[in-house]
C-alpha cells in the first residue's frame, strides 16, 4: 500500500474532465424571533446571502480546491444565476463549456441558526441537447485528461448519446449516477452512490447484498457511502471504511467531495482501495463544515499525515510512553489481527480508550496472522489494517508487531493497563503476558465484546451468500 500523502502530492499534475448537471446554490442566513401572522411559519430577518457552486460545478470546484486541473461541461440558462455561476467558476480558475438551457438550476436554502428551514428549486429537467460545438470542445478536453467524471443529478444533462460518446474516448470513467440512469453506466470503471440509492437500484435492503448485486449486474466497481458510518467498497475485495469525520455538521455536498477526491486519487496512481480511503478523509473534512464546502489540498494533507503518523515503530512508542508517564498520563495497550474492521472492533477499541489517557493498538503482522489464523488469512495486508485502525479517533498510536503474542511489546512499553476482550478470563489469557503485567503492578482489564459479531462469522456469511 502506497503512502497516502505521496499519492495526494501528485494531485497538482492531474487533469479531470467533469460532465454533468451544474447548479448554483444560494444560502440565505438570518435570525428568527417571530411567527408570521399570514401563516404558521417563521419570519427570517436576513443577515447574509451567499452563493456556492453546486452539482457538477461543485465537483469541479472541489477538484480545483485540491489543486487538480479541471474542465467542466454542463448546461445553464441565460439568466442571473448563470452569470453568477460563471463568475464563481472564473474566480476558482475553472475552465467551463456550457450548452444552453431554459434556466440555470438554482437551489435556495434559507437557514436560521444553522437549521435549514426549506429548499426552493428552480430547474428544467428536460433532456439537454449536446451540439457539435460542445462535442468538439469535449473531444479536445478529454484527450488531454487523465480521467472523466460524470456527475448525474437527473436534471437532463446526461443522456445515452452523451455517455456513448464519452466511452469512445478510452478514458477511465467515474460516475455518481441517479438510480433512473444507472443503466447508462454499464461497464465503466467505477460508480459512487449513497446507501439509499444502492437499495433502490438493487432492490435489496442490506448493504453487502446491494453492493454485490450492482457490481455483478453492471460489471463495474462500486463505492457506497453511508454518512456517519463511512463507506463500503466493492472491488476485487470488499472493504468497509469507517468515517474519518471528527464531527458531522452538514452533509451538503459531501458526495461531490468524495467523487472529486476519488477521481484525483485514481488519476494520481492510487488503487481503488487507496482512493476510497483518501476520499473518505476528504469527505470527513467536508461534513465538519457549514454548507457546501470545497476541501483544500493542505487540509487533506494535514489530515492524511496526521493519521499516517499514528503508525509508530517500537522505539518511537517507547519515547512517547516515557514522555506520557513523566506527565502523569496513563497508557493502555491492546492488540489483535483486526482483519476486517467491524462494529464489534469499534466498540471494543472505544471501550479500551476509556481505560487510560492514551491507547496503543498493536496489530499482528501478515506472517503472525498466518500463524494464528491459517494460510488463508489475513484478508487485508498489515499496512491497510494499520491505516484503517489509525483512522479511529479513539486510537492514539498503532504498531505492527511480528510476534504471535505481545510479550515483547509489553516488556518494552510497560503499559499501565492491558486491555483484553471479554471472551477472555485472567486464567485464559497468555500467562507469560500476565506475568509481565504483574511484575510492575500493571492492571489487566477485560472489556465486553458485541455479541454475535466476529471477523470469522462475517467471512462465513460472505461465503454463504
């Protein structure tokens, strides 16, 4: 697995062509202390109005904010909203090519104290006609692009003729399709959608059945986003990625952020798994901001480096632990294979964090997992397992260790608390490990597990489907 910061450092050299439904978002922000005498609705005293790029324009704006090069194709009307959108794009240095529509799609969001009261839409959903000039401009831009992104909001910009033309260019295509248009994207490279859209398309009500159904039917890789629960990737292997958001403030535009970061990551040489992790980091930043937000490259670099820096060597951890103890802070240690991160692991690690000020998680190396679990394991390489565990807010540091047990790490680090799962007792844990903890009067704490959830059971369920 490549270092993620090395991938995002190559964003600046990449060019993406974005095609889709462009929109303008208008925010009206104010206070409300009265109810209208005309109807039971609040009266808003307007304090501020501002505009943001929306839809495919927001995808392009996110690519520009992440310092990629971008060219945008869509349709707008000859109206004030279209003029405002063009100005916004020009300010962001985005090259655009617009066909003619009856109106520019406009979404108005009145908000009071960060609470959106209603949304007002101006739009024309009729099928848009791509003329010869736009086709000529598209050929030129696509030929110079590393990848094509299709942002489909079912406003009429995406047609079978347009997708057929795009496919003839031989470029990889990533799309965010609406369910009604899913058939247009058969056998492209990758699609991204949210959980509700996946359920609608697949007619399933369980995330893994839905993802496998869509991947199999449409012959492509799939990423399904799940809001505060992160995302699931369906590719050669399946990967569940927890959310990296420290807090969720506003989900507006988060899907566009995910799509943009996916495109740039893949264009920069990332595998689909690496791109999914990077895009989930970007979305985690976006949902912590108010309104439609374009994540900046330095923000993403800071977050990625922060998470990767959690993965430490034993010597680094010895220095960290010594410093913590000088400051009177307590240290907890726990360890495991963490082959497929699931909700049981997340609860366990969250509970482990409650036992001390600082939590270190030891992850068994690939070789030690094979010794413990057999030749078919691990399912995920040690670097990927460490990256995902390090993304959890409750985890302070991660170390990959080569032994089948944690005796050496316990001897070197001497944690105040050794945390084990509730399926152990003091008699069934490794007695050599117990002797080490007892030798310096450390504490062993058994933390309850979530009933019925285990990696082995998940693997059996997958095999049985």
